[in-house]
């Protein structure tokens, strides 16, 4: 499996995220620090470096992919607070950007897979019930835990060897659930289990830093978690 080539570009809407994700584990396992130049992307391999340009003012910032998201239709990247500040995205909350791959990791696993996110739940039992139902119908389904103010369990259907085949599965799933997203199936997802310990307490109260716009998280099967 090759990394996304240097020079690859895409355009779309960016958002940013801070508290309550600050200080919690990102999808690659490291602790998310909203004052560092990092970002979340649904498909880019971890440790891919991106140049993100705000198309409204041409300001740019370089960020490293460590997390998965955003799970809001139309958005392509979630920036850390520090990165959003660099391109004047804090106030608006969202804005159109251009992404350019400036450095790609060389050691992408050969057993790279993709899946389709179909929902998210705050209760593990509900997520596991949905996972079993989708696994029976589509062969395989996984759970991925997302740390936040509360833990969210993402339901990921399929284990496809290419983005194209995952998109075909997404098209099928979209007929019954419009909120579906093709995502990279990271190694940290493949063996998710119910946590034995309670979710960690949220960080002490601080000035609001969450991205404006997304609806609150819920246990509705068809509702993706906001980032």
C-alpha cells in the first residue's frame, strides 16, 4: 500500500476542535494537544503532513494527521485550535480550504483496509447490537472508540481493500442511512472492546473551544458523532 503521493490536493470545508477532546487519546493513540499543529482526516494515513490553505485569505499552515474525522457531511479536515488560529478560522468555525500533501509516511502497512461509518453510540451495548446486525448483513463490522466529554462508539461496516470498493459499499448503505462516511480502518480499530474502566473525567472548566455548528452527539443509530 502506497502513501498518498506528495503534491496530492483536495478542496473542501475545514473545521476545528478543542475541548473536550484536548488531553485525550487521538485515533493514532497519542494524546491530542489542541495547541500543536495537528489535524484529523478520515482517509489520510497517520503522520501525513498537509499544507492547509484558507481560500478566503490565502493564509496557510502545516499540520500532521493524527486523528480521524470530521464526521460531518461536506467537511474534509478538522484542525487543532492552534492550526485554525494560524489561518483565521477560530471565529468563523468553518471555511473552505485546500489541502496539499507535503510529506507522506513511507511505512504504510500492506494490510491497509477501509470501512464505512454508519453511526455512533454513547452506550457500548447499543453500539455492539448495531455492529452485530451489520456484521450479519455485510460480513464484518467493527467498533472504534472516540474519546470526548463522553465516550462514543463508532460502528464501522466492511473491510475493503480500496477506497473505491469502500465507496461502493457506502453507496449501498446510503440507501438506508444517508449519514455514511468512508474511513481508513486503522490498526487501533481492529480490536476495540468494551472498556473495563469508566471514561476519564473531562478537563477542568476553561474557555469554550469547541467547533460551532455540529449537532449534539446522540445514540440514534444513523447519527455520526460531531468532531
